[in-house]
C-alpha cells in the first residue's frame, strides 16, 4: 500500500531485530487528548508555522505527540518505574518537559497515523510498524542540548481526525467530542511590542448566544484565558488585560461571523463560520515501538531527503535521519537495563 523509503532489508549486526511481541501497546483514553489540547494551546505562543502549512494540522500532531508522552508517563507510574520530569532542551518553549529515566532524558518521537486503512493494517498486523522508518528531523538531531546518552523513543498513535466540515458535522451529529479553535494571525499572537492590547471587544452575528474562550498571554507571558458569553449581535467589552491573543475557542460550531477588536490593532479581525479548525484527536491505541540512544541513532541512521514517501507521511517536509523500526531496541530492555536508582 505504501512504498517504504530508506528501509534496509538486512538484519542489523548491532542488535536482534524487533518482533511484533516487542511492541508496547498502551490504551487510549479521552483525557490524553484533553491534555494534548491544553499543551497545544500554550504552544501557539512559541511555535512557528512553515509557509503553506495548516496550523490546525500541526496542532493535531502536537495534540497526538503530547498524548503519547502522557500515556508513557502513565504507563511508568502504573508499573512503578521511577522517572523524573525535567525541562526540555532547547529552551525556547517554557512549557516543554521530558521524562528522564535513570538520568537519561527520553525524547519521544511519535507519529499520528490517521488513515483508516493504515490503522486497520497496524492493528491487524503490527509488522507494518516494524517495517516503517524511525525518523528524526536532521536539524533537531544536530541542535544543541543533546547528551550522547539521551534516548530516542519511537511511538505510533492510531487515531482518527475530523478535519473536514463533513467529518466535523458527523462528529457533532453522533455526539462525539470536538474542539474548535481559530488561530489568530501573528500580529495578535506575537506582537512586535510587548504592551497591553487595550480594551478587547467581541461580537457574534449569530442569532443565538455563543460562548467564546479567548486564549493569550499576560505581561509575564503566562497563559491567560477568558470565557465570554456573546449575546446575539451584541458587542461585548472584556475587562481583562491581554498582551497577546493566540487563539479563540467556541463550544459549538458557529453559523455566523465572530469579530474581535482591540485598541492596539485598529482593524477588527473577523472569523468566518468555516474558519474554525477541529483539533480533537480520536485516539484508538498507542504503540511504543522501541528506542536507541542519541549517539547510536546518529551513528546508524541514514539521511532521508525531503519529499520522501514513508509509512507515516505522504511526503516528508524536511530532511530526516532514518532507521528501520525493526532495528530499534525493545522497550522492555530499556526498563530492565536503565539504572533507575540514580
């Protein structure tokens, strides 16, 4: 179904090949998505979008990545495996933390698999995961802050998304959870001058009351949120001091425009009914495939050029380092050999 790129067909001389029984299956619960969304909203103040990419696709991937990390922590706790949570490097994101096992920082590289045919294949035949590549963006691997004994852990999340309007409508009709947000432009998310935005006013053209949650930052760059009830076609002033506004969230699908205005930005910003993105990830199951140390992965992985078609992506956007998943070490070995008494 998917042509694999950068896959070696010979066993590694360094370690025994993984088998399907080595995959660690973690159950999925909705609170993992909720935790992922909470982090994704905070990340908007620090993240940068590549030109031509959808911020909502990136947010859904962020939700999925954090969900896998939270599931991993929950697994460690439930199995009495000691771990620490430490601030991540690089330090551009104050909200980012990594798990540390026995003094080894764990960097979880996870991939959201949302195509139904691939999900079915993964769950019926986990060997599909073993034949996929373990990918690390080359620039991330080369960045400062790594130690040679840091650990890369690779995971796959089987999860459905409802990104299109048709899929969102189906989710609403079947009373499935959804989370609708609009990402504000950079002038609102990252103002050039860090000053109060001044009086904030909102207005909905809807014929019904609309609950709106405004997310942004205060003077200390801490996350700030405010829930406002918008009566039909009535301008509402918000008596809160925001220094930036990163996103706006609504509880139900909008059938009319929502306007946002502040003193610092004279022109009103209008959000049309189709300008909302659903970032809820309907997770089904998590597979933790295996791990390698930062040093060993760097020594053994091969370069994979951009625009390569792999199991995880129709085409990769950046240059990656790639190693077949079946050449990783099993997770159980990590738990057995890591010195967790340090």
